């Protein structure tokens, strides 16, 4: 399993996109906790906001590469991955960014 996706199963681009969202959210949860952690929201609302924040960021990268978040392709997923990698390198160490990039790349390579 890679971010909730069975890497041995036949995959759709949407499943890979969802794994990418999960990966990015998990990798940046400490930053998101700083953003939303001091709020007066209930914990379940805080989690919803964190998920929405990451999804909006990734949707923006899809727009930047002229891709469709709701109907991703292998090509647009690769382009978005490149954008997210550059973004993450601004505040994460290269080793962590490369590891996450490689994990999602395994899923993307399985797409036809």
C-alpha cells in the first residue's frame, strides 16, 4: 500500500491523484497543524480544513500545468508532481522530498 492505494492492483489516475493528496497532507501535517492547531475548531473540523487546504493547493498546481484535477492523466500527474516537488523543496529536506516523490512515481508508472 502506498498512501492508501494498493500498488499491486490496476490503478486509475484518480486513485494516484488521491494518493498524491494523502502523501502531501501527511508530509506537511506539522505545518498544517501550526496553521490550524491554535484554532477554536473541533478536531474533526480542523482535519477537514487541512485536507481541503492541501486539495486546493494541488488543484492550483493542476491549473498551472493546464491539467484537470477531476480527470487527471499520467502526463498531468507527472507535471504536478514536478511542481509539488519544487514547492516542497522550499521547506523540506531533499531526502524526504525525494522519498515521497519516488513513492508516488511508483504509482504513476503503473498507469497506462
